[in-house]
């Protein structure tokens, strides 16, 4: 769409989210190697997930985030996949220090585990120091089998809790690559740090209990988004993901 998130088009949205104190999970960027053809993983190359010189560059996207946070400093944001800065802990530290309202989540991005396994002592110190700014994540979706879901969650649990050195299991979904791609070294985090990462930080941001869903309002919003998607893509509104969600909710789930 070529509309940066700093554009006035989004101003009312950011202002409203800030006023509500609504926590948002925001996926910004991709692994750094996606911009380097020689380092692009095979599975990503097969999906055409790499970027070239004609695509938006990752530093531009980071600059836009800084622009949004500069204008709306009270935003409560959780950046997915450790904000894709796991290869640069000094940068991660600076970002969290400059923006005290934001957190990182741990949804893998398998490169995150490999990057943070290069120096597990430094990574462990970072997690202890920023224990209130890290939220558990797995990146599970309905496309994965139950077994694949257990593998994904188990990889992260083992990494956080143990001192093990291991590879991803052979049964993991292809988005985590092959077991021979790299070693994961456990952080063996203290119990109080694990408690905050697993539960406490999210509960602080989103509340300890789920809020009631106004189904009628959600259906209306999905139908509105479906009309916008039709205008932007040419896909019939009834065929959009938003419309499918509206239908499911309207008939009671």
C-alpha cells in the first residue's frame, strides 16, 4: 500500500489505542537474513519471502516504529519475535531503555534461538535484567498439527528452563528449518524470571482474566473490514478472511 505507519492516515488509530491503554502485538520486520540472498534459508526462499533492493528496507521500518513511539509514547506494545533484534543485544537494550512501555515476545523465529545461543551467558543476563519486558510466545497456528505445536512450545520451554544444548526435533514444522541448521543452548533462567515471562507480564498488560466479547460489534467490524479489503484487493467482500470470521461469530462460533 506504500503508506508508512507514521502517515497521518493512522494518526487517529494510534491516538485512540494510546488513550485506551490497549496492549497491541505488533509484528515488525523479518529476520535480518531475509534481506541477504546468500543467507536466506531454503524454506524462506521457496516461499519467496526474501527482500530485494526494490522492497522496503528493515531500517526504514524500524525508523517508522521510532516515529510512532516518539509521537505516542504511552503506547503499550508487544513486539513479536523479539523485534528481530536478537542478533544485536546492545540494540535491543537501547530500544527497551528508550521506550519503557514496550515489550518483546519470544515467538520463534528460529533465528532468535540460534542468535541468543551464541552467547548464552550474555543472553541470560539480558533476560534477567529485562524480565519485566519479555512475554512468552510460540507462534502456533491452526495450520500446525498438535504434535508440531508441542514441539514448538517445548523448544521454547526447554530453552528458557534448562542448561541443555540441543537441536530442534525432526518432527517440527518446516518453518523452523532442519535440525542440522543450528544448536540451541538453554538459558536456565531463575524461577521468578520464568514466572514473569510465562504469565506475569502478559497479565499486567492485558489483565488476569479474558474480557467479555461483544460479538455483535465484532461482526460489524469484520464486515466493515471485508468491504475495505474488497476495495483494496478486488476480492469479493464475502470471500475475505474478515467476512469468514463474521459468519463464524454470527452463528455462534
